[in-house]
C-alpha cells in the first residue's frame, strides 16, 4: 500500500512554483497559516504586498515578514480625504517607507501609492536607489512637483509605467518630459492627465515614437486637439487613450486628419479626456467605437443628443463614466445598445445648484438595470429616488457587487410617497447576496441598518451620511455585517453605546471613520485604553478635545494596527491610548 503523502513533504521549489499561481492576497495569507514550513516558503516567495493603511504596520515589520518583495502597494489617508474631510497635514507620508525599502528591497520594481504625501525627495530617492525600477503609480497623491518626476524620468532606465491618476502635482514646468533619455524605449503606460501646465510637445512626441510598446497614453488638458492626430499616427498600437482638449476652430483639415488617425488605431479599447469638447469633432472617433470597452467622459460636457449618438456606436462597452448630461434618454440608449455593460458611474454637472439642470431621474437607472444583464457596479448621482425604483433595480440585478447611490440633497424621502428609503435599500441588500460595497443616501431610519445587518453578510465597505435615528442603527451594522472592513459615517446620530458594545468588532476591520456624530471624548478614551491593538485618533483643529468634554468629538478615526501609535501625528490629532491623559494634560 502506498503511504499517503503530506503536503508539507513536497519539495520547496515545487511549492514555490505552485504558490506563484496564487495572486490573491487573501489566499496567500491563508496559505501561510497551513503550517510552519508553508509559512516560511510563502513569505520568502511573496513578490507583492498590499498595505491598505500605511499606519497598520511599520515598514520594518513588512520587510522582515516578506524579505523578497518586488512590488509594494500602499494607501495613506482615509477615503473621506477625497471629500476634503481630512485636514491638511494629517499624515500619510510615504518617505519613511521609501527610506526603509531602499535598504530592505534593493530589487524593488513597482511602487503604487494612493492618497499619500509624496515629496520630491521621495521621488529622487526612488530614482537613484532601485536600479531595476519599472512602475510608479501615484493615485490621488500630493506634495510633489515635476522636479521629482524629472528625476524619475532621467534615472529609471527600465520604466514601463508612470501613472499620475488624479494627483495634485506642483507643475512649474512642462519640460520634465525631456529628461527621459533617448535610450528610453520601455514605456508601456503614461498618464499625465492631471498636470495643469503645458508639456513640451516635441519631447512628448519623441518619447511616444521611440516606445513601440506604448499601450496607454493619457494626455493633459494642455495638449491641443490639432496635435492629437500627430501622436496617434505615431502610436497606432495604443489600447487606452486620454485625449487632451477636444476643441478647435471648425476646420475640415483638422477633422479629416483626426478621423484618419483614429481609423488607424485598430487596438483602441478605452477613451477618456475630451475636455472642452466641440461636438462637431466627436464623429472623428466613431471608427474606433465598435471596439471600445471603456469610455470615461466624466470631464466631458457633452449634451444628451451627442452622447446618444456616441454611445449608440459602442456595442461592446463594459464601463461608462459620464456626467448627468446623459439624462434618462441617454441611459435608455445605453440600455438598448450596451448589453455587456458592467460598470456605470454618473456624476453631477452642477451638484450645488438649487434646481436640476438636467432631466436625470431614477428612471434612467431602472432602464439600465433592465437592459444591461451584466451590470454589477453602480455610482449614481441624482436628485430623486423611490423605493419602487430601488426594489426594481435589486430584482433586475441581483448580481450587483457595488451599489453607491448619492441623492444630492441630504435626507430626501421617496419622492412618490414621502416615506424613508429603507425598503428600497433593504431590497438591495436582500437580493444582491454578493454585495461588497454600499453607499446610502436619502431619508433613512434605523430600519435600513437592520436590513443591512441581517442580509449584507459579504459587505466589505459601507458609507453613510445623514441617516439613522439612534445607536441601534450602528449596532445593527457592527454586530451583523460579518465581512465588514471599512465603515465611513458622517452626520449620523450614532454614539457611545453601540461603539463600545461592539469594540471587539473593530479589531476585525481595517478602519472606522466618524465625523459630526454623537461620540463623546470619554468614550474615545475608554475605547483606546480597552483596545490596545487599535489606534483611536480624535481629530479636532479647534483645540484639545478634553477642553470641551460635554461636546461630541468632531472627527474620529479608528484603525487596526500592529505598529502602535504613529509618531508623525500633527498637533490637531490626539491618540486615545493608555497614556492619552499625559499628552492632553
């Protein structure tokens, strides 16, 4: 009889090879828990790490745990920083990580950062330290300038990707592109869409010409339409294109050159940009529309009739980002044409106007849910919603994994019945069993949170504003949502009782953000002392929170950490650990 073979007896090189096919961080973490030998093998062959909160672990700990990493992805500030709720100077500095990785990861090839403060000094250190550096992604980052980018361009000889997605870059000069050496031919992706000043077009053109494998090129607003055709003729292999300004005086030669250049781009799958669009030039892209899978028009002020013409040319579209100029009629055309649509984001063109400037209602989203059978992700800004519409959407698309509804006026009820929208959102969580992300808006009571706690067992991220009636709402979520990792709350009447009763739940989550709620300073202190593996941070720019103990804290950020309290807290952040009283006194 053959003996049963133990997994732990397999040769290390065989296990390393098997592990290399496992890409999910969650699955790699499970592998490391099987036995001691698998733990050791997995940590030595891990080539990529993702840290969802740069303060959850120290750089030194990460390097000791995974010594052979080639790719690092870090996130810094809380998600609500996107809405200007995190004060300037709060933190999220990447330099300590870069400094540690210089010694710990000399063969590092990729750095991807989101919502972090990145200085020119950090970029210069990257440029001179990692000899085989290939990928730099800075998403929603700040603190650096084109001087730092010039160092990356000049020194990273094997650079494949430079992506400045939605970052705030000090942009004193567009000449930094000239720092790419003539020997640079490796670039595959270049995204400079966020830059404000003009770039050197001659340097850009030379770079595009000498990089035959360039697949993604996203230009900034300063690149004029009449020069776009020149770039396309030199890079017909592009798969993703972000245009610059899409406007010019109406001239037949410009249109003809542009249409001819687009017709030569046989591989194009994604279009974005279209700033200051002149509709008469839109037909120039029609030749590539039949192959498009992604269309990002979130900065394009294209009116509904022209959007209908454009979308009707895109039968393979899977992802659409668009302003509410598309209106219900445009969404009806989308539903009729784009049967492969998986993601829809509709942004407001005038979010602060008193009256609607477009004819976009809940009906547009209902039509898309009926007509697009593969729809699984929605971000939808509108001014009205009804329970009936939400129930219909939930029944039409039970495969939804991300549903974010933003009704522009807070606490807006069902416009038909004037009732809360509890039943509608309850239907979303009840029918969409695989829902991972949810954003609530409109008039909502504690009842909706009972639905969420009961049915949203796979929910990982929840964002809530101006909702609920009492602590019971927060208790339902924390006690019922087994998979919850991130919870964001603003202007809700949630306070001490639910927070303290569910303190243990917070240790299983990545973070909790609460602003303008009903949490007391004493509860924050008690939580910080009771839960040493949590950093409980009170944020108050007006002064020490203990000077106004009778008032709720203004902002509270709680996150799990194995690194202890951070050392870069500014003066308006107070950590509620065991020795918090010493700092506050």
